[in-house]
C-alpha cells in the first residue's frame, strides 16, 4: 500500500506526538498553522510536522485525517471538515461519547469514511506507549492500524461498530480520572485533621486497582445501605473542611439505587449492574 498523506487537526501535546509516530509510515504529516498559537507552532516544528497555510489545503492533500482536539470542539471541527467535502478516512480520536461519534459520522458521510478512535495512555514520548483503540469499517481501520505499525502508538481494532472505541475510552477515563479527584478529596480531608501521612500509609498496603475487580460490584451493592450514609457523613466532613462535597453525595445517590438488596450474599455482578441501570 502506498504511504498516505496524513493531516492532524489542532495538534496539542497528544496530537502532535501521535502525528509524529504516524510520520513513520506516512508520506507526510500536515497541520494547518493559520490562527494557531506560538506554542502550537513550536510544538509542531519539534515533532517534524509539515505546515500548510489553510485547512482546505490540508484536507485536499490528506488521505487520512486525525482529529485530536479538546472534546468540546470535536463536533464543530468535524462540521468544518464536512463542509470542505473531505473524502478520505477521518479518525475521530477525541474523548467524546459514542453518540457524538455517531453524529460526527453522520456529518461526514457519505464522502468520508469515519473511524472511531480512543487513545488510552500518555503521549508517546520518553518511552511512553499509548494504545489507540479503533472501531469502524474494516478497510479503514486496517489503514489506520498500518499507519502506526512499528511505532510507539499501539493500534488495536475492536471491530466494525462505531462507538466501541469511544465507549472503551470513556469507560476507562470515568474511573481513572474520577479516582484521581477522589484522591485529592481524601488527602484534603485527612490533611484537615493532620492525618494525611497516616492515610498514605494505610493506602500503600494495597496496590491493586479496584477496576480490575469487577466481581466486587455485587458486594458493593449488598453493602450500599451502609456505605451510602457513610459517604454522606464523609461529604459533610469535606464541606466542613471547605472542600467540595458533591462527588461523594453523587456516589451516595448511586449507592441508593441498591437499597433493596441489603446484605444479599447471592447477588451476582449481572444482577447488581442491572439494578444500577434500572432501579
């Protein structure tokens, strides 16, 4: 297969690094410098991206376009690309929900072929190797997978259904990023009472991720009648310390959906998740 020309839309720290990896198997990687900041210009130069003057030129020359931008801008950016009549492969790699990806696919069809993408991990610099999950039409995902062959970006195809890659990305991000916020709240509360170092010592005794233990969800559901009020107390403690309590109150509200399965030792993971979705 001939080496494609690739366009990267609005290369930030992730986009520029991913684009630089794509350059390994591309004829050229283009970006539009018009209206971009000095920092963007310097970043693109650092990663060896080729500047073009207009978005029209980028789209006319590119066989594959990768969209990696702030999530709020993803749909408007896709609408602009659709307005130019882009007819290549459009990789929607932003952290947006599956329904938005499907809307974007609708905007770009039938001229373009849309691939749903989700990057999990840190930018591919200094030894980091993120995974780019892909889903969509097989021929298109194969082209994108080939684009990153032998690079620090590990491409993984999940199937042909638009929404799978973005669904995986957000499912993981919902845990990973929220857990970091919970760390801030927990340490903030402990510091208020002068026990932050003791908290870290307690936590250091456990190194596994709760996300790798989905079977524990059923036990969580059975204990929700106790855990919910406990989190309400913790939320009050956060508020008293001047810290935001809303996240813990929301968690308590979620636990309330399991109030009817108090101490049910026979509850399965499937039952618990079904009750969570349909209280």
